[in-house]
C-alpha cells in the first residue's frame, strides 16, 4: 500500500460515529456476528478456531501482538460501513476533500520559468470531482502512482494554477512524499 491509499483508509476510519469494540471479547464477538462462525473468523485472522473460541469466552485474554493487530484491522474494516459510504458519497458529490502533504513537487514549465523540484508543505481543499476520481480509482485497485497522479492534477489546478488564473502550461508531479493526510 502506498502513502495516498493509507491516508484515504485513515480518513475513512475517522468517519465512525460510535467507537468500535475495544475489548478482545467484544471484538471477537463482533467478528463472529459478522462472519457467522468461529472458523471463518479464524481463517480471517490466521489462527485456529479453538483460539477464537478461547478469546470469545475470555479464557485467553492477551493474543500475540500480530494477532491483536489483525483483530483490530478486521473489526475496523467492517465497522459502520454505511456511515463511511455516506461520508465518501458526500465528499465525492459536494464537499470534496482536504489534502495536507509535505512532498517534493516536480514541474514541467514553459521556457523562462523554474522547473526545479522542491519540498513544499501544502494544505489544499480539492473539489468533489477529484474526490470522486480518487475513490473510484481506489475502488478499482489503482496503484499508488495512479492515485498520486490524480492528487497532483488536483493540486496543479487548484493551488499552482489557481483555477486557470496563472501558471498556464505548468505540469506538476508529486514525487517524494514526506507525509500525506486526507480528510473529508
């Protein structure tokens, strides 16, 4: 997974209106309700069905760290899917997304302008069209390069070209990402 895909996933999880279960018994109980059997939960987590049943009963309270991480991820990925879907839909149709990044931007500019790439820290609100394109590309399994291209195009149009009022002919690429965060 890439920087942008991870950031979209984090932003998606921030949409929860109610926190997911925190206790091991609560998490395992939730997963069993979702997947229907201890065997299905065990296959998802990479443990035995007996381990899942021990976690559910409370006979075993502290799974290994890597198993606990898998449990947390499995619960969070299934928690409040309608809330997350509604929030993504609103961002893609009307509100857009806010991108915060520190990255090296590369430029292809007309003669007489600088095209040296340099690190910039930007916080830019991108319109709903870019949010829709990002969500669609992510849903289709696009690689990080494709997601970067969509974000770079959005930053190019909104920030660098200021909606067509300046920097005509400028082409921006998003290169070395120091950090990247998305909110919607």
